[in-house]
């Protein structure tokens, strides 16, 4: 059965992580989009414009839907939980042996603030603030970051 609005045929779905404001036609972006025959410069310009309000260099997960006619659409998501948690704790990476070592501390206020940002993600909007916070708390624990009630509760590191 026809219908005037034929759905475009999807060729592939491409998942990338691109630093905010820093998409350039070099690998991995150029390689992946070029391989699908997509307009690399067009994507880079648009992505950089779309992410200009975000701190430069923040890793942004992108899902690109490439169609057979060489057009594409894409959605940007909020950075991974781990990015926010490490940043809040002032760390560059998590524990080597999570569960056995504590590498940093963040307060519940951080958890709440990160949850507010994450809940702007269309894919997460069904979550309640409470369940987003508990997801973040378990992410923090798995990275060796201890969550304390108030910032002043964090043990001072010499």
C-alpha cells in the first residue's frame, strides 16, 4: 500500500562520541560519515553549532541515522554519567579497583545537579529525579567515588 509520504530507507545507524564544538572532517568522524557517503562538512558545522552552548571538549554521544539517499538525521545525547561524576569529583579517571579504593567524593548536591542535566535527555525523560539520582549514585560507587551528604562531609585529602 503506497501513501504519499514514503518513509526513507535507512542505510545505517552510526554511534559516535564527539567532543562538543570539535567535530572535524578527520577520523573518526570523516571516516565513518564518508564511508556512508554523507556530507561530512555539513554534519561538522551543524554539530558544532548545536553544541556551542556546551563546554568545549565535553564528550557528546551522537546517534546518526543515515538514509539510502545520502541524507541523514542525528540526535545528540547528554555526556555519559562517568564524565559528570569525574568532573564533579575533580578526577580525571575512576578507581583501578572500584569497591576496594575510594578515589574521590562528591556530595548529594552534585548528584542532584547532574541528574537535572541528564533528565534533559529525551531518552531519559521517563525517569523520575529519584531514579536518575540512584543510577548516578551506583555509577559513582562503581567508579570508586563516594557520595557524601554535604560537601563538608568529604574527608580532606592531605
